[in-house]
C-alpha cells in the first residue's frame, strides 16, 4: 500500500534538478524505501519519465507507478532480478520503448539488501549442558545460514550494480546519449558497524565502480559519468526496528533521516555540475543543530577521498628477488 506524502517531495529550491531526465532507479519498488523516495523526487521535480524497478516488491512497485501516473508522470514498472543477466537484458528494449526510444539519462543503482546480523569471525557461544555433537550441528548451521545471508547481499549489490552499469553504459555509448550513473552506498562502507560484514564489504566495493568504468570506457567516457553517495541511517522498512535504538545508529547521527529528507539532500547534490560530481564519493552527514533532538539536525555533504600510499619496505628493497 502506497503510504508516502508526495507533497514532501516537492523541493522548491531544487525544482528543476530532474528537468527532462529519463530516470531509471533499481530497487525502487519497496514502499517507504530510499528508491521510492528517489522516484518521487524525480517525478515531482521535472523528470520526463521514471522507470520503477523492483524484483519481489511488485505490489508496492505497481502502487507507486499508479500514484505517479495519477499525477500525470510518465512512470512505468520494470520487474527484473538484477543478479540475473538474462532477466536484466530482457528488460532493455522495454525500458527504451517506454522512454520514447532513448535509453535512461540518469541511472540510480539503489538495489540492496541488509543482513539479519551475526558475529563475523566468531563462533556461537556454548550453551550450558549442550552435548558437543549438538553444538557442532548448531554452529555449522549458523555458519551456513550466515554466509548465505551475506552472499545474497553481495550478489545484489556488487553483481547487480556491475550488470546494470554494463547494460546501460553500453546503451548510452551506442546511442551517443549522455548518461549519469549514481551508485548508492553507505557510510558503513568506510566506517563499518558490527554484525553486517556482507553489507559493509559490498558497499565498499561499489565505491570503485566510477573509476573502473571510466578506465574501461576509454574515449567513450565522454558519454558516461558516475559517482557514489554514502548515506547514513535512513528510516525505511530495513532500519525501522533500530529507529529508537541509538546504540545502533547513535555513533553516526543524532536521529535517523526520513526518506524525503534524504531525497532533498540528494537533489541538492545532483544539482551540481557533472564535472564536479564525476568520479566522486560523497558522504551525507547528519549533525545536531543544538543540544537536544528537539533542536533539529543539520544535513551536509562531504567529499570522500582515498589517499592510497605505497610505502617501500626496506627489508625487501635491500634484498630483491631477481630472475632471468
């Protein structure tokens, strides 16, 4: 059931951010999710068309499309598994057809899952009077279940983003039609929290995609630009259970952001020039304005820059291995 207050996604200051854009958003179907917020922001602020992608959240996805169509927006649903290359390829011609014969001009890679949580690198604690055979069976099953949970997270984020990039960057180059790609990551990529190793690792991995893409495109890079955004805790269906638990998110921010607040901040960033954003990593910060929660929060962007250093190891440099 569609539950968003659409009026909160009209951003007067950034009303033209999406003007004329053909927007395709992966993982946009879930009601109350970040992807839905991006779709609403695009639709309410000038987008020419909005592709709402989903995999399992088809009911919410269709409800969103119906709401946007009701407001006169050219919105359309796309059901596909981003980790299945054949499924993704099958959606290609349909998306282009819905966008009047052109590929997307703005691709927001937002698909993602989170983990139920487990102690990475640590076995389960023993139970009192538990037979050793029973403990081995319990630990084994927890080990398998935990890694399968992480694998789903890794597949969706890494494989899904890689496949979506390969597909739509290729179409942009073929059509000679400019494309901007945004990769949605998390602040936990650079400041990991406990119990979600697959989530932290997958969000770290996608930070490298803009540079890898540019290198591979070569001269064709003029058609495609890309950047990453690292979001803090935002109140969605995946995080709502932690909304009142400041031990979980309190190390990063005084309160969770609402999806419309995140969408407005994203619109502010997107309003900057392509040259300024290309290949960048941008972290959304949430800081208190005053002493207490009632004083509100200040939301700002910071640019993240990795300072890679290669330091010579004296013991190796003094005794190099040489081969003929």
